[in-house]
């Protein structure tokens, strides 16, 4: 009877050790799965941040291009206004010279 009891006890210990091993293996697998989910979430967050940074770079590039175009247009408009005023001043000097000449002629005839 004693050897049978010892064999039964040994078998129970072996079953308990196997159960512990399986439980520990399952805990390790679950931890690895959680870690993989965390890594996946971090990877997704990094990818989203990279996409957002790229979008912001593109927007900044577009804004810089638009600003450059606006600055060139403003400079061109400023030059156009300057040329118009210069031409108007020249025309005014011409008209004043003609008026003075006409006045001189009128005074000479009088």
C-alpha cells in the first residue's frame, strides 16, 4: 500500500507541476501578447505622428509658396503704381510747360 501511495503522490506532484508550468506558460503568452499590442499601438502612433508631420511640412511649403507669390504680386503692383505716377508727373510737367509757353505767347501778343 505504501508504494502505491507514493506513486499516487508522485503522480499528483507531477500533475501539479505540469499545471503550474501550463499556467506560467499561459501567463507568459498573455504578457507577450499584451506587449505586442503595446508595440503595435506605439508603431501606429509613430506612423500617425509622421503622417501629421509630413502634412504640416506640405502645408508650410504651400503657405511659403503662396506668400512668395503674394509678395511678387505686391511688388509688381507697387512698381506698376510707381510707373503710373512717374508717367503722370511727366505728363503734368509737359502740360505745365505748354501752358507757360501759351501764356508767354499770349503776353507777347498783348
